[in-house]
């Protein structure tokens, strides 16, 4: 087996939950309070290990610490939380390169990027799936809704003359979007959604811009893992992530090699072991678009949020605002690099980004 230390990894984002910043452990040798370097790279990543038989995992429940006073090394044990059930979170992304924001917000081009993760309680899954299939059949009446994937970018940009969708004009597309949003809103609270976003100034050079956007994407991805892990474990749920498979820039085939490197970078930190809180947290999986109906929900929410940001910062009307989606979890990286988050009816544009909504 290849030494895990030889595998490429990417550094974790520089974010530590406020309540952990001053967290200390007692040194067993000199009794001093040792502060935890939450984002410092450990020698080995802490990973759950599958036994050769019997199922389950051996789970990390501690991380190494070195006392800065006496140089003694010891294991700091994490607080272990209950695991009532495992939730699968399905994720998809959306981005907007904005060349003409209003001068009051920026005189430079911007890039907005977000990831939405969606989970659903088992008791309501069939009902939601039936409602989504019904609305899909309404716009494509001659096809089994199970045979095609609802990607709203494709729906919105489709030509009425193509005959691909039974949507004759922009007004009917807006009506369809509002009906989809209503299904999502009415499926709460059993339907849980997390949207993690960020906006950065974009360099003028196309080459620099590409590097810039890739870094932003990786940072938001890592944030989405840490944030949902923290939220789900705080509610005694274990979690596994499944993402729509978007083409990676490092190879010819559809893969998410960079995402695995981001996840490995998280596993190198004490923070990830602490947030896992005794649960077996395995790396995310990446599947073909349309593999699960909740990916369609994640796709739609990300589209709504990204479009609302773009339209609002350009001073344009938002025809189907994210507030129609009901109450979800939103997180945004603000100008000073800090992170704000809250449960809210739609993206809190004013609070996160200082932008006035245009509805």
C-alpha cells in the first residue's frame, strides 16, 4: 500500500470555529495548558480504517499535541458525540463571473462561487421525489422523468423553438422556477440545505483569473465539508457527501482529484478529527449528474443563489429570489476573510456582502 504521506494534498482553509480558538488541553507531565494548533499539519492524516472483516471502521478519537513548556508529547482526546443516524448530503455548485457590478459595490470584475449541499429525512424522500418528477413531466411530457436530469441552467437557457421543454417564453420559465422553489420550501424541515459562498475580486489576466477561481472553488469546497460536518455532528448525525461530478482541470476524464486532495488536507489537521467527534467520516464521492434527485435540488438552489447575487450586484430585478426556497443554512466569506453564517429565508445579501436586494 502506498504511503499516505506521499499522496498530494491541499492545505485546509484558515478558518477555526470561534469557540475553539482558545481551547486548551492539560499537559499530563507539567500540568500546563496547551493551546491546540487546529490547522497545523500533523505527521499523518487521521483517517477511519476499515477492518479486514466484520464491517465498520476504526475511528480516530485523539490527535497528538506537544507541550510548549516541557516538550512532552501526548494524545489529546476529542469529545465523542452520539451517532443517531447517517445523513447523505448531495452537493452541486454554481458560479458567476461578473464584469459589470454597480460602481457602489465594485469597480472591478468579481467572481461569485457557491456550493449547495442537500439532505432529506428518509420518511419524506418518496414524497419529494414524486413531486419533482411531476414538475419534470410537466415541462417534458413525453419522457419518463427518471430518464433525464433537471439542470436549471439548461432549462433557463433553452430556446422555446427547440421543443426540448414545454416552456414557451421567459414568463413560463419563471413560473416553473417558482413552482420548483415552492416544492423545496414545502418540504422543510425534513429537507435540510446548506449553501456556502464567497466572492472575490477577479484579476484582469485570463491566466491569473483561472488560478484565482480555482483557488476560490477549492476553498469553498473545503469550507462546505467542514461546515456541514460541524452542523451535522452537533445534531448527533454522521455524514457522507455525494457531489455532482464536475470536470477537474488536471486531467482529461471527469474526475475530482483536486477535491480528494482538499479532503486529505483537512484530515491532516486536528480540527477535522475534533469536528468528526468519534464518527467514521469517509471521503466524498463524485457521481454522474442525475444519479440522485437531491442533486437536482442542489443544482437548482445553487443556480438561484448565484443568479440572485449576480442580478442584485448589477442592480437588476431578481425574478425568483432565494427567499422562495424557505429557511436554509447560509454561509459567506466576507471582505476581511472572516466567515458569517445563519439560518435564513434566502441568501442574506445585505448582511454577508452589503448588497441591496432587487426583487
